[in-house]
């Protein structure tokens, strides 16, 4: 959630940011609603102060045996006024909070300004795409079906479209990739692995910015719980309503979970194969830190995600997302895109986002500053470390062989237990 004090003191910045994000300006509406709320709140506080004064006087008069009828009458009148002004205040407060929760984060000045992904800025490429000189590379779903280990027909029968059944060695490969990533992030990168709930309540989803913006993209149960779209939602909320100790920051967490997304609004996009699924596995990275550490932690997290692809020797590029392409809660995002020879293009496999204090305000997560002794909002960061399903796709396409088998990357052999995958 944006800082309303910042908007009051820096008028014009929010609307400029919203325009850069392809959103309508709301600053005038927000400030007018805020002014109305504060005026009513100030009046209510005056009534409450007056009530306290009368209460004190009532107690003293009664102790002295004096007549308290006039004070009692004033108290009844004041009670009616407080009830009335509270009834006036609550809907204004709700409207203000609803508006604040609907406004995305203000992008960093480091982000390229542009309406869509065509304005994203590539900052590096790592690895050279393999040259297929003796055969045309297949897409992952063609490879999987030729191996008889990737099944979309039966998964659609027992569930719906955009699910997949992986058999035998492809199921094993998915598990091996997840274990490989978790080991790297916990043993080499200093993240603490956590087993997290896959169902969260409304407040938790609101806290990380999934609600109200992405209500249509979430799977909701009949009890009002939500299936997680990413483990970020669970990991970041661990410290909601906390005041953390500064010396313990940064906190770094990782989790491997299935993720669930309805993909509302994505009709016709990536309908073939595993690229855009309702259920997919992902190893998530979350950092909770201070304002001073936030930028360097973002670079570190991105390097950790890139390191997975380097170890698997998968070519990739890293881009900075434009203001029109970045996520709701992010102030700056790096997308890591892996090379897929079957599509002859780079596709996103990880997004690493710096959210500043945006999520912390929604979750009420703070730390006690050692020097000032004051409580300040933490900064949160999240990233895919990486999407396991898309990593499996990248391995299949980059390591496919002419006769239809798939080699296993050297770094993964000890996890997979074999050097290649062949058809049954």
C-alpha cells in the first residue's frame, strides 16, 4: 500500500506513476477522501476528549456528593454525537482503505518508462543458444509426447485443460529439479527452507497485494480461503503484524510449492503444452530487509535465481521490466528469460521484484531501528528461484537429441540418477 503521507507531501508523483503504469489518475480523489476522513476523525477525537473531561468531572462530583444530573445530560448528548460521527466516519474510512488497496506501487526511477513489454530493457545475456545443425528442435510438448511421458489428454479428462500428467522419468525430472534448486538456495545462498500452507485467508492475500486486484485470477474455496498463486503469499505473511529486530535482517526464506492460477484473461495464450498452467511447481525466494539493504538484496536475489540457470547451462537473458509491464506490488522487477529453441525465443522463467514498504504497510510488518529506536516498515522482495515447470521445459528443449532422447545437465545427474531420458 502506498504511503498516504508521501502522496500529501509530494503531489503529482502518484498520478505520473499511474499514467506510466497505464492507469487512470486518482490523486485528487484520494486526497479529497483523505481530507474528508481526517476532518471527521479530528471532530470525533474532540468529542472523545470532551467525554473524558466530563467523565473525570462526573467522578469528582459524585465523590463530593454534588448533583451530577447536568453532567449526565451532557454525557448522553455527547454519546449521541459520538455514535453519529462514528457512523459517518466508518464508510469514509472503508472507501479510503478500498481506494488505497487498489492503487499499485510507485515504480522506481530505475525502471524504463513504457506501456508494455516492448519497452523492457535487456541488461545482460548469459550463454549461447545451441545450434541445431542436423535437425529442427521440437517444442517441449512434442518431446514429452514422443517420450510417452507427458499427457494432456488424460489430465484434461480428470481435471480440465491447462493441467498435465507427467509419467516416469519426467515426473522424476520435475522432482529432481525442485530438490536441486532447494539445495542450492539453502546450502549456497543462505535461504531457510519453509513448508508453507497452500491455502490462505483473505487478509493474507490482501497483505501481499493479491487482493483485491487479482481476485479473478485466484482459486477460492467455499470457506473463503484462497489457493496460493505463489509461495510468496505464504512466506511474506509469516511476519504480518510483527516488529522485527533489525540485527536479524535480512530474513531469507525459500519454499517449493504447487501454485494455482485461474489464468483469467489469458484465453488463447500459450494453450499448447506446459507454459501456462492452472497448477505448476515453483521454488520461491523471499527476503525481508531494511530500506538501506533493499537494493543490494534485490541484486543478490536475482543473482541467486540466475545461478540456477548457470549451473544447468541454460542460456538466458535478464531484463528490467518497464512501468507498463511490472507487477502490482513491485517498484522494480528483473525478469529472467530462458532460451527455448523449440520456440526460437526467450521466455520468462523468473521474476525478481523489489516491493519497498508497499506490502509491509498492508501487512503491518515493521522493524525497530537500532539507531533511532523507532519502528519502521520493512522492505520485502520476492523472486522465482526458479519456476520448476518452465525449467523442465527448458531442459527438454535445450538438451534434446536427434533420436528423441534428452540428456540430463551435468549438475543435475546426481539428483536425477541417470544421464539421459529415453522413450519407454
